[in-house]
């Protein structure tokens, strides 16, 4: 039996690592929402396998809810989709982070399980803030279409180019010359 416990921990660690790598991908809102749905589902199952005390039907119900949410987001107008996908991605990525923390906590005795809620909320907030640019672009596009009275007009996507900053040189008091 101890040999099985060691292999279970190894498999669980591999699954959680893969889920975290998937959760860190920065993509468009729809792809990020789909990635978050998968990461949340995988980490939910992994958490149950690790011994987190939840109903085993919860991941199955969650998958059905995710499918309905993604289907609903596809039917929204183009300008509202980024916000819906970003909201779903934030929730699911935050849940995946919390599930990962809960699984790690369960494997270590459950001592830091309450902190996992905070970690999940913080990760969800980070994901939401990361999608801000895309959501703003969608709002600007809607305003441009409305003002031009061309509802099918394709909006330009402007990439912001960041210029490197010149290295700051240190000036000491001895380097200054009096007038």
C-alpha cells in the first residue's frame, strides 16, 4: 500500500504541474477561458484524488456548467464576448489555483487549506486584470462601429510597442561643477 501512495503523489504532482503550466498561458480571452475550464476540471479531480473533502460529483457538474457558459459566450455579440470569456477565465483560473493549493494542502496534512481560498481569489483577480486590454479594445471597437454607423466594420488592432529605456546613470555630488 505505501508504494501506491508514493506513485499516487507522483502522478498527482505531474497533473498539477501540467495544470499550472496551462493556467499560465497568456492567450486571447476565448482560448484562455477554455484553458481555464480544463485546468479547473483537472485540478478538481486531482484534489479529490489527493483527499480534499468535496463531493465527487462536483467536477462533473462543473464540466456541464463550463460547457453551457462557453456556449452562451459564443452567442453573445462580438463586442461582449471578450468580457464574458475574461470573466469565465478569471473564475476558472482562480479555481484551478485554489484547487491546486487545496490538493497540496491535503497531501501535507491540510494545515494551510484556508489560505487556498485567498490564493484562488488572487489568481482570478490577476487573470481578470491581464485581460483588461482586450476588453477595452472591444469597447472601443463597439464605439467606433456605432459612430461610423457600420456595424460590420472590422476594427484595427493596434499593437503597443514598448521602447527600451536608456540605462540610468548615477551622478554623484563630486561630479557636479559649481557655476
